C-alpha cells in the first residue's frame, strides 16, 4: 500500500489509498473542500509541533525536534495509544537518545496497533522497501520517493489499519486488527474491551471455535486495565459501558 504526503492537499488524487494530513504548522492545513474531495481516502494525521492528537510526529529540520517528538509519543503511549515518529537517518541517533531519556524504545511494525512508539523512515531510494539498515525494527512506513508535488511511502501491512471506524459493539470477526484489552467502569468492574484510536468499544465474545490469540493482538495480563478516567478521555467523555 502507498501513502501520499504533501503540504498541498490539492495534490492528492481523490482515489488515493492513504494520505497524510497535517493538523498544525503553517502549511498543509485542509479546507472543508479538501475534506469532501478526499472523504474516501484513509487519512493519517501528522504533527510538526508535537500534538498528541496526531498519529505521526514529523521530525525534520524545519519542524519539531527529536525531544519534542519523543515527548508527544510518550503522551500517546501513556494513554495506551500507538505513536509513530518520522525522521531520516541523520536524525535517527538524536531521536533514539531522546526516546531513551523518556523511557521509550521502538516497537516493530508487526506489533501495530498495540500501544507503543513506532518508526516512520525517510529513505528516498526511489524504490519501495519495507526496512532500513539503521533501524533495528521494521518501520510502519518508509518514505522512498520525493517529488515536487508528492512524497511516496511504502506502508507496512499492519499500518494504519486501526484508523478504520468500528461499530459500537465489535466482534473479532468484524475486524481482527483491533487490540483486545481490559478497562474499568465507573463502578470499578473490569470489562474486556477493544481499543482503537477511535476510542474504547465493548468486546463481544465470538462463537466457539475461535482461537483468540491467533486472530487479535491482546494486552490482557501484560498491563493493568485502563482506568475509567482514561476511558472517558479516549472516548470524548462518553462511557462505553
């Protein structure tokens, strides 16, 4: 799959599979007309200023520093969300150092969309490729081609699937790429839930015969349940229970 990246949303074709959307900074902001024309595209949000609302932190000379990007990623990880950081090879050592100071390390693209920090690589060789020599884990995307109007990234097969809308009650059969975890309701009771960047949704146990561990990533037993205050934050103040 190819992700297109441009500071001019007018450069995106309406039938693009995945497009980058900058949510801050002085370039690339979308108009209502852009939103309408690109409504069928899968959108990946980028920040150049360290907003935790964005899925990807853009770390370039004219944008945020590695330290700012790392802190933004940490904010998402602390909310049990995935975060990707984009940079080139020359910036990578400084980024790794900043992440180490924040207690972060990169997860492999195969783990997406489990909560954690992931890498998006700038490596404009001109040909699509999934890995880069300087990163020990597979990136979620590799930007392989720069042109005056558009940049092109090869997107790992697991990314950015969690951006898909999910129904209020989701079964594994409806979408096997969500994260199964646990959350606490207002009364202190623990529930199995599905976590996406759309928020927390109730989990419906599938019929007998399904093998849970083979069809959906699970964090049950690996981390404490999501507390109710964080559930409300992830759901825009609305309880899913």
